[in-house]
């Protein structure tokens, strides 16, 4: 049975996850002559918290256990940042058209 401390903890984690989930990807653009140069990307953070229960497949992947105190035996907090992307793009006007270049890396 959950006590008030665990309920407050769950509420805080939920609020933090929602706030981070609504953040857009970072993008930066500058003008170099006629060319617009852009740099963009993101990193995805996964978090899971278990209250004395087996979380099952939610904990699969590249999760690393975070040490917990002895008074919380059974509770688990796990986190990973296993997906990210960085990209570079340009757009240049050329004889009435626009030449686009995009290079992306996922890791």
C-alpha cells in the first residue's frame, strides 16, 4: 500500500516527465552570406520508478540501476539516455531555386 510520501514522489516524477516531454528539440540557425546554416538535435531520457513491484518490460533496454537507500528496499528508480540526434542543414538560393543540404547522425 502506498503511503503519502510515495504518492508525493510519484506526483513529482510525473510532473517532471510531462514537463520534459513537452520540450521541443533544440535548433540554431545563422545566416552566412546567402546561405542559411542550421544545427539541431535532441536527447531522449527514459525514466522508470517501481514501488515494490516488477515493472516488467518498462525496465528493458539500457537502463542502469541508481543506488537506493536501505530504507527503500524494493523501490527502484532507473534512467537512461539511449537515443539522441544531431543534424546540420543548409539552404542556399541558386538560380531561382533553393539548394538544400541535410546531414544527420543518430546515436
